[in-house]
């Protein structure tokens, strides 16, 4: 018998024993960048999961047991993600994890959860490789980069009519993967990029790459990466006189994008792909109002995280809190969430992807493009 099978068997036995104890907690990790440059996304994940757990507990919990959340900070660093994944499994006794955020963290952490039989539902990791691994316990309530890249490329060609596209990425699993997915579809349309270059996460001076962008006379700059680099990049583009349309993906879906750019004037006109507005679903109206009444705007991935917690809760509660059986259950059962009904395919991906285009305005807010 393999070590993975032994671990999963022990978890099932432990769960069976735990549910006979009165007032036991159901431990669920919320893994993401709770500190560091990408902490704004970690806050979105925590706020969504925290609210969902509170609402579920108020309604009686999971089979009468209360959810206990563990905040697990990976700082979007792969090695740290592995470390906290092991901690969640070995020390905290987590049955499930909502997270991680960065695909470069989710992929190595998923291997820990798969071996232990822990259910993992990410609200935000979009790299195809995550679910292409074929792990039975790994799910996402967002789309994939190959789907997102298709939407971006078709918009560049069909709507913008661009001829000279510069493709920039941050060399990370998510950023490079997204840029490559967009480039692949762009090339399939018969349009060859005029520039393809990587920059380094944490870098703030982009003078060299901007000089190259201007030298190739790009009419569109597509960036695969997060807001922390996208903000300074677009600001410096504008300061150096570039009028090229700036486009990115869901890695800039945070008010922090405006902050790191320095002013709303620099982000005006920036385009980005993201799922159809999470706040537009009728099923989420009550939760959204409660967030806003509490002084918090559920931006970006907040409702995705709430949805991920609902998926975890439904799977566990329908399977006697057994995460292995819960993982199997999700393959053939729908879950009603604040973002509508969610169904998953054999890989753990959503059966329906809803990426659309958004544009940032002069007030530093983003709106779906009609």
C-alpha cells in the first residue's frame, strides 16, 4: 500500500472518530499572501472565507460542527507555500484548504494536499498546470489562463484591430503562463508579437523594457503578471510618452493597482480580463449588502473566496466530513453559491468559464466593457 493511500485511510479514520466527539471544530485553512507585496489579494481571500464561515456557522455549521479557519501565509512564495501546506496537514489537522492565490504556490502545495487527501479549492489560481496534474482533490472556482488568454487575444485582434503587440511577463508561473496563452492565440490569428520579454518581480525601474517597447512602436502592451509590477510599468510608459493600449489579466483586479501606479490618471483606459462581475449574481445580493453595510467593498476575489468556502462546506457536509469522499462527490454534484450554480469537470475545473473584458476609468475604478 502506498504512503498516499495510507495517509488518506488514516484521515478517513480520524474524521470518523472526530465526528463522534461533541463540539469538534472543522479546521479549514485559508492560504494565500497575507503579508508582502500581494497582501491585498490575501485580504480578499480572507474576507470572503471569513464571512462565508461565519454565515455557515450561524446556520448550524457543518453537520453540527463549527468551522475554524486557519490563516496560512505563503507570501506567494513556492517554498513557503509548501511549508504552510505541511503545517496545515500535519499540525493543524485541516480537512480542506481555500487557496492558494498564486499559481506558483498552489501547484507545489497541491502535491502536499493530494498526498494527504485534503480537499483544496482555489478561488484564484488560473494556471492550467494546476488541474492538469489530474489530482482528484484539487478544484478551482475561477477559470484557466488558456481561457483568459483566448478572450484577450480575440479582443486585441477583433475589437482593437491592433497590428503591433508587445508581450511582457513577470517570469512567474501565473504571469508567464498567461502571457504565453494569450500569445499562442494571437499567433493562431496570424498576428506575430513585435516583442516578447520578461521582467523581474519586485523590480520598479522599467526604463530598459519601455525603451524597447517604444522602439518597436507597439500599439498594444500586454502584461502577464500582478498589480505590483503592472502599476509602475503603466505609469512609466505614460511618463515616457507611450500611447500604447495597456492590457493585462486578473492579476491587477485590486484597488492596489491604482495605488502602486501612483494616480488614477495612469490607469485610465487600461484593459483587463476577469470573470463576469462577481457582484452581478442575484444569489449574492444579501451577502454583498452585508459586506457593504460593514464598510467593506467585496472587490476582486472576495466573492470567489466566499464561493470556494461554500463549495468546501457542501462537499464536506454531504460526506460526513470526509475530505476524500468530498473530493469524489464534487465530480458529480452541483453546488449553489453566491456566484450561481457551480459544476466541475473531471479535472476539477468549472464546466463554464465566464471571462470578459474590463476597463479602468479616470476615477480608478474598473467596469465591464459592453
